């Protein structure tokens, strides 16, 4: 049994964790569930469960399980637990910090640009920067990513450029997705980031299938990471993904971004029980829960998870706890369902960027002037890119008929021809000047 | 506004702003409002009219429940606003994020005879619930020999183009459900109809789906009767009488066709009869056949793709029943056989010009 699973078992069986029982205690069955009334040493022979018999009809209650604890390395002041310090060098930590700041800065401007009617839609990543950057930094770029939509930081880490982000938001000729999808539906073959799809959770069983296929490649050295929200985890596809990952033994990290909200629905209306992590062991999956506002906690846990997944060819459920600081999207006003004071805490002391900044200050790695100049420079780049991307034409409108199939079937050729004739006859009616000829 | 946003504002002022979308239709409000006894009318947009319908339903029927994703705080389109406060959170509530769960749960509620009003947040996200709706809701009565049913169940489902919704916030999936015996499927064209149809569906003894064109929630404003009333399911509306050609549509497309009828009169001196089909299943074959027998020409228009769109069914029926009356083939003007694209939406939609070209073609046939 792996260490992770052992720890897990201990935690879930002992009601004394809070009282400080040490972590390396030998796993024993949950007292509430099995000690007093076990009537036989022989486990059952039922194919569906290996469990002892008991003589009392006691329910196992949700409260019999202790919550899975939250792994944390750094506090709000940036003080790191020395035994858990990943000891990353200055350049690496600076890249982490700057990528988080870049994402945050770009988000602010693109959000505002939607308010100006320049792009049709946007979603910010505020408050979740550390879970994106911490996890991406612990992976190899050859690992495949299946995202939900709020994981732009993973792309930032891998080198997706400001130009690529903004061209996608405009759906212009340079958009990799050829103007087909709404803003923030990024994808990159080069960066092994599978194109985002709006229907929730559909990527989850897909990620599991990809991991299975990867496992079968000779000398496989890649894993799959699937990001999803705690809201999306309520979909049937999430169940399918967990169960397939476990039963088919797939090297995939099922990374839940638990930011407390699914649009207006708070997590306490989304599920009872111990979050998403609490489900992992029930599916037979090794599980870890981390402070998603602590970039080092995410990094360490992800490193360990990657090693485990690759070594064992088994999945991990990874739950990163955070708070969605921004509105759900530009279509949402979250003040209709939560208080400004609540948001404020997560936007200040509990903000992942603030924590990492405090850490860097302590290390003497933070130079106020240099960082201000960095932010200014990013703002300049983003604003400049907006004006450039906005001027780029949209793809030729015939692109609409491309990639429906591998080869365009006859009926689509006919429809395209019909539209060609129609547009030629009425050129003034169509916004042709905005589209590539 | 902070200094930061102000700077941005000035920055943005200096670069040319491209119009993101131009609305592809002009709204034609219903004018002949049916009087509802003892109550007046009030100006409402479509989400307010739907809100008013659900208010009546919850008021009149203590068993009625209203639920779906984010329904508690009013729903992402504001249709259920204030109803949780008024009727309590045991009757108006958020569900977990799971469409198959919403549909199955709604069926169970209706099995007991209680009334279920379930919202699916977008038509594009109804597919996880397809099995529950198609295999379960639609077939409950039939398979149990009539001893069990879920007739007191209504799904409300925002659908259709909005200008920038792309693949997954624009679809019109009515045809998938029209292929399912046991369901009733309706599409309102505006506030008055939305309220009456929703109340009719809630009272109907069969599972119903109301596809609500989301672009009309705010854009469509009418004088809506304040009291409770029903609009008949299965009854098409002739919105404009004409003798030369029949134009058939539903939802937002009705307004495109009404404008096209004006253009056809002005530019071609053609008299169009415009029919809102209103109900996709079971549809009003008689009104359509009578009109086509009179005009001899017909255009059916919908946003959904051409192949196997509901227009196909209408065309097939017309050639069967009106063959000798036809002066020209039945013409369909629809979305293309592609997914619904983002920046190409102006080229995708069956706009007024494409409809007008079809009329010209049929008149010159
Ligand atoms: C199948 C499906 N149903 C509904 C939606 C509409 N929707 C988009 S995002 C969202 C909330 C998702 O919340 P969560 O998974 O917690 O992620 P977060 O937005 O908090 O990052 C909903 C309901 C959708 N995109 N797909």
C-alpha cells in the first residue's frame, strides 16, 4: 500500500486525528464502524465487498469520517514550514510569481475590455492563480491537460503568449481555434492543452481515456491532468471519470478547483459530505487536499502526485481549495449572492499572489520597483496587443464550413456554394470588410 | 470606478470599436392582447412574463416546485427572481449542477402527482438529460399501461442565437425532441405567448418542454395580461394574412419573417402569410395545410441546421397533403449543417435577406 493511501486510511479511520495522533500510526479500522461489534475474524466472501461481519445494525455516519486535511506549506505572511520548503531557486520562484501576476494583470484588462464591448465574453482567474501555476510548474510540458475553462495560468506557465490569448478572445485570423468558439476557449497542440469545450465535465472521462491510452505506450513518461470545478463534479460524467480512472487504472490526476461557487450556487448546496476529496477513497483512489492559495503546497503535492501516478499507473484525486474572487464571468454579478466583505478577505490577505509576495520579501527576492515595472510592462503589452488583435481581420467566412468533417462532404460544399452566390449578390449586407477575403 | 478603469476607458476610446453583433431581427410585439377577466395588462419583457407565469403556478398549486441550476437567486436569465423569497426554499431551489439529475428528479416529483417546473440552464446543456427525457419522461405512461406518468412536468429551456453565443450558447435542439413520441414541445415568440404557453404546459397532463429564445428575454416587450391565462398548445398563429406565399417559423425567427413580409410587400409586391407554428410537437398541421392550399408556395425557416431540422418534417407533410396545390417546391431557409460558429454568426443565420431571396426564387419558379 502506498504511503499516501496509508495516511488516508489512518485519517479516515481515526476519530482522534484532531487530538494529534501521529500520522504514522498503523492503520486500523474505524472504531465507530468496526471495533465493538465485529463478530468474526473472517471477512465476508461476497464478491462485492471484503469486509468483516458485525452483530449490530449501526449506520456508518458521515460524521464517523474525519475530513481529509488540507496540506499547506506557507501561511498568509509567507512563512514556510521548513520541513516542507521545496527550496526552489530564485529564478524559478520569480517565474512562478511573475506568471501569476501576468495572468492577474491580463485578466483585469480583458475583463474590462469586455465591459467596453470589445470582446464578447471573458472569465477571470482571480484567486486561483496559485493552483494553476503551482500545478503546472510541477508537471512536464509533455503531460496532457484537459481543462474546464478557468485554468489559463497553466497555459501561461507553458508559454502561451499574450498574443495567442488575445487573438483567441477576438476570434481573428490568428486565433488557433479559427474563430469558432467564444473567448477563453483556448487550446494548443504544441503545449499539449486540449481545446476547452463549454459543456461541463465532458473532458473528465476523456482525460481518463487519454491516460489509459498513454499508459499503453512503450516507456510512457507522460500523465494526464484533468481540471474541473467542484460544481462540475456533480455531473454524471464526473462519476464516470472517477470510476473509470480507478477500475481501469489510469495515470491521471483529477484536479478539482474547489473555489466555493458554481456561478451563484455555493458549495454547501452543491454537495454534502467532505468535498470532492472525500469521494476519492470511496472510488478507491488515492487522494490529497491542498490549500490552493499556497503555491508551494500545490507544487509539492502535485510533484508527489505526478510521481505516484506515473509509477503506479493509478489515478489521484487532487482537491485545491480556494475562493473565486471574481464574478463567474462577464455575464454574472456576484454581489447578487455574496457579500463584498467576504470577497475582500480573499482578495487581500488570503490572495495567493499576496502570500507568495510575502515569501519573496522575506527571502529578499522582491524588489518593489522591478515588480512595478514588470506589471507596467505587462499592461502595456496587453493593451497594445488588444489594439493589434482588434485590427486583425476575422478568418474568411468560408472557414465556418471547415473542420466539420475531416473532408468536406458534398452537401456542405453545396451549402457553401449557395452562400457564396448569395454573399456575392449582396456584399453590402454582410460585414465582409471585417473578414479575410 | 477606480483610476485604473478610468485609464482603461480613455485607452479604449482611442481605438476603433467594432460592433460585436448586430441584432439579426426586429421585434414585432403582439398587439391584439386577449383580455383576461378582472385583470389589466402590464408592460413586461419576456423574462418578467415567465416570472409572472411561475408566480401564478406556485400560487395556485401548493404542490408546485421550481428548481434547476442557480434558480434560487433568480436564475442566470432572471426568470425566477424573487420567487424563492415569496414561496420558500423548499419550493424554489438550486439543484446540484447535473442536468440528468434535474430531469430524473423532476420526473420523480411528477410521478407522485406534484407539479415540477425544471429549468435547464441552456438548451445546449440539455443533452446529459436526453436519456431521462427521451427514454423516461416521454415513455412513462405508455410503458406502464397508463398507471404511472409524469404529466405534471415542464422543462423550461433557454435556446437560440444571441449574437455571440457560439457553439454552446446558441443551439436550437427542438428537432431532437420532436422525434420523441410522448413529449410536447413549444417555442414562444414573445412575452404574452411565453406566459400563456408556460401556464398551459404546467397544466398539461403530458411532459412538456418550453424552448425559450433567450435573445427575447430582454429584447421582447409587450403589454402582458397580469392575470393567469393559457395559450393553447398545438395551435399555430396566423400573424399576417396573405395570398401569395406562406412563411412558417417559430421563436425569434417569426420576427425575421414578419420583417421579410414587409420587405416582400414593398420590394416585390408579394403578399406573405406569416405563421408562427408555436408548437413543434404535436404540431398544427391543419393551419399549415389550409394556408399552403391557399398560397401554393411556402418557406419554412429555422435557426437549427437544415438536415433533419423540423422544417424537413413540415416539408414532407406539405408535399403529401398539398401536392396538387403547390406552385413551387417547399423551400427551407435555415442554419447551415455546421456547428453554430462564433464570429461567423452573421453568415450562419437564416437572415431576412436569405428569406427574401427564397421568396423571390419561389415567386419566379
Ligand atoms: C453541462 C453544463 N451545464 C451547465 C453549464 C453552465 N455553467 C457554466 S459554468 C457553470 C458553473 C461551474 O462551476 P464550477 O464547476 O464550480 O467551476 P467554476 O466556474 O467555479 O470555476 C455552469 C452551471 C455548462 N457550461 N455545462
